[in-house]
């Protein structure tokens, strides 16, 4: 929702995200804030919004696999830092 987008952008621009607590996304490895004023915490943890968490995990693994497969065509054009940041299915399963 645009209201959520504005709240997240506002927190980034006003610097309040600097003091926020973060968690590491299990599938993609990026940092996600645990709480942001004006944002429903469930949006920041989408797995918690699924009634079937195993179903979420399967979809997330599928998405990681799709990303990795698509990224293969770009691998030779990026440096090691970019390659190291790419999601990997085995990491998502941990």
C-alpha cells in the first residue's frame, strides 16, 4: 500500500531507520527492519501472514530458485561482491 511505502521512505529519509532493530531475511539475506512507525509489523515479516508457513517456505524457495536461475545470465558481468550477495537456495533452507 502507498501508505506503507510512504512510511518506509519517510523513515529512511528522516534517519529513524538508523536506530531500528533489523533481522536478516532467511531467503534473500538482506536486512529488514523489525518495526517502523506507521507500518504493520506483519508487512515486515510476510511469513507470519501466511496460514500455511510451510507453503510460504515452498514459495520463497521457488522464488529464490527463479532469481538464481535468471541471474545466471548476468554472472559473468558482475564482480565477486555482487555474486556473493546473490541469494542461494541452500542458504534459504537453513
